[in-house]
C-alpha cells in the first residue's frame, strides 16, 4: 500500500499534492471508501464525529475533497455480510480514508473484520489516515493514547510501519500534546517515533518514508 499518515487530514496544499502524487491521477477521477469506525471507541468522539467525518463537515478534510465516488466501509458490519461481498469493494477502490478516534479500538475491528489481513495485498491502494487512523498502522501507540481496552490489554497496533506517531503536537485545544510531552511519550516507545502537528503528514511509498509539512514535526530516533 501507499500511505499518507496525517494528524488532521489534508489540511494544506503540500499534503494535497502528496495525496495526488500517490494516487497518480486527480482526486476527481478517484474512487474512495471511508472508514468511520475508530470514532466509536474514543470518549471524545462518537456518532456525531462519525457523521461529520463521512459528510465532510469535520475539521479534518478527507471525505470532502471531491472524489469521483465515496462509499462507507463500516468495519463492525463486515463480518455479517461475508468476504465475497466486501473484499471486492476494497480491492476496486483507489483510496481508503480512515477516521480518527481510538487506535486500539480501530485495530481490533480491522483484525476482527478481516481488513487487516487484506491490507498487504493492496499494492496500488492509497491509505489516508488521520490521528488514530494513522496510528493504527504503527507497532505501538503508547498507554497515553489508549482509551478503549482491547482483550489483550496492551497498546499494540498493526505494525504495518516500523515507527509510531504522536499526532496534534502543540495543538491549541490540546494542552497535553506539547512537544515536551511527545518527547516523554517517545522515551517509552521501543521504536522510532514521529511527533507531527496538524499541518504535517508522513508519506510512505516503495519503502521510502518522507515527512510532508507546512508546520512542525520531530523524529525521535
């Protein structure tokens, strides 16, 4: 997969350009599926947050970018309809747009639904996440970001990439998300970690990792 891991969606021209580059064609010619599931696992999110994400009324621009088509892939429903129906939907789309919320909850439902097993085969698909939708692809999120406790009780996530992400760094409405707090968090993560603000994203393609930013970020190696 080609990945665009954002803190808050496609918030500036640089991130927009990175998305179009990964797609290899205009957004208006690209089909998208959005995944709202992560919102239900976080106490600050919920059904209103999921609706705002899907309808393009959130502050994290993703679904409202002008896609050729846009569908909803709700992970909690997939096991009830069978892989013969939903797997072709995923295989045929150009991009997956993955909502924020709780990364451990989102990880659980990616695994339970079977989407986690399918991801490695989606070589041409672009995956765009914001906040927890980005963090779910990392090996660990750290206890600070666990709001929903998984059956295993840990902070482990999918490990598609080999680094962790601290999103929304220095956000005016999140005083606990300072760069100093990110450095403390990173000290407890046993792999490289990025702190990124809402004007930054991490682009991953063909084994190359690049930060795209009109804001500020830091790598804790």
